[in-house]
C-alpha cells in the first residue's frame, strides 16, 4: 500500500454505509444477543461464527468490529485481522495458538517485558521450551524440528536495536517455522512486517491506533495459513474488545498517519537535542546511525515513533530520581503513543550491557518542543546535584 493509498484507506475505510444518507462515524454498537427468524439461519450462522462478517453472538463481533478488522487487515496486507482486548492478549493468544506442550519457542531477548513474563511463566508451566535469542545474531542454529514459532520485536523494548526481520524470516521459513512480529512501535504506517515475510503481526491498539490513552485494544493480523487457527483460539478464550474501544479505534485511525508523521519529526528533534547534552552518554533511537540495526530500520521502516531512550552518564541514583521527579511536562507512565509526553526508567539485561549510567525512556507527545526542552533543562540541575 502506497502512502497515498494509506491516507485514503484511513479516511474512507471502515465507514458505515447506507442507501440514502449515512453517518461519517460508526456509533458505539452495543449488543450481546443476536436473534434469527429460522432455525436454518441460526445453524448457518453458528457454523460460520468464526468468520469475519457473520453475526452470531456479540462475543464474535458485530458490524463495527468486522469493519475495523477488515480495514486493519488491508493496512497490514493480511488475509485477516482479529481484535482482542489488549496488546498483551493479542500476543498471548497468538502464542497459545501456536505452541503445544513439548514444543520449542524462540523468543528475542529484547521483547516487551510482559511477553517474556508470559513465556517464562505460563508457557513454561505448559511444558513449552522457551529459548531466548539475541535478535542481532543468526538464529539458524537454534531452530529445531520441535520449534513452533519465532517471536521478535523491533525496535527492542527499551534498548531500540532493530533486528534483520527478513533474515530471521528466511532462516525460520527454511523449515516452515512461522515468525510472529510485534509491530506496536512502527504501526502499519511505518512498517508492514507481513510484506517482509512475517506470518503474524501483533500490536497494541491502545498505543498509536487509538492515540489518546483512553482505550485498551489488541490486533492480530495474519496470513491465510495462520489466521483461522489464531482467530479460533481468541474466540475460544472468550476475548474481545468492548464496543467503546472499537469506536475509539475507528475514530483514532482517521488521524493515525498525521499523528505518526508528527511524532516521527518531534521524536528525532528531541532525541537530537538530548544527544548534545553533556549529561547524556548515548541516545538509543533507530533513526540514529549509532543505534544497532540502524540500516535495518532504514530499509524496513518509513519513519519512527516518538519513543526512544537515553543513557545518562554515571550519576548517583538519588540524583537521577530527583531529575525524574523534577520533570513537570513529562508524566511517569508505562504506556506511550498518546498525545502526552512520558518518561520511564527501565532496566534489562540488554540495557545493562549498553552503559554504566541509568536508562530513561521518552515518549514525545504533542507538547511544544521548546517547552519540553526547557522542562528537561530545569530538571538537569537536580541530576547534577
């Protein structure tokens, strides 16, 4: 899909229709019970209840959810898309659909923390063999006959290295192992993992899609080979988003491209400014050539989210905490992708190998950049002690 077609799809796709007049937005579509006039109609719907567009019972979807799923499948170049109640549920449902007791699952060691926790917790208790791998190295020798999937993410959570997804796909597909890719950071605007060979793409719609930090939503978009299997798992788990979340996602998609383009520019501007501060040791941003996998980002992505990290030079922990607390325009929060600016201290095994100072993740929202820079400047006095 070209950028021009993307803009058109976001504005015109998944809109309600009508023979004469029509609203420009879907209403909040509420409903649980669906009734039928004949037993034959009911039985036909029951048989097709896992298919997009078949009303059977509220948990399986309605016109609004079906329209949103079709638009998301178009944006991702997927055979089909399935909505879930959160980004985490999109990830966990997908892995539950693919992994069985005794299987081997390869997971990148820079994945979102809740993904790793699910793998190391519930999947391990199901006797799934979880093996972490360095996403910047070859996985060929790690793939076994029992490998059920490879789970990757780019950029890495907190550390922002960008793996070579096409190469991971090539090595996995040599023996028919599917690749699952978390594309929350890039969204369909800046990256299309299925076009790069991935079999399943998952992301949190709570972030960029909805865009205003007021909804929880997950998305799974998959090729024909895996779509039905994963969708049936989601439905069997009874997981679905609420009507309000579907409405907010449909509304948020209309401005998604514009918001992503703004966050791309604002994030790079702020990261460049931070990189010149004497207190900063490193900036971890895929658009910077110092970031591992920068060339992969240039090849596979058309832009960057407003989310990145910096590593400060070594300083007392009390000073770092005082700096964070002194920020007035940046909230401290675990989410991102909304209109507000955020910071979050982060630690991981990978981050400890990147520098001796503390790591701080930034989400650049829609504040005036000069205001954000002034806020950081005044807080630096607390970092210096």
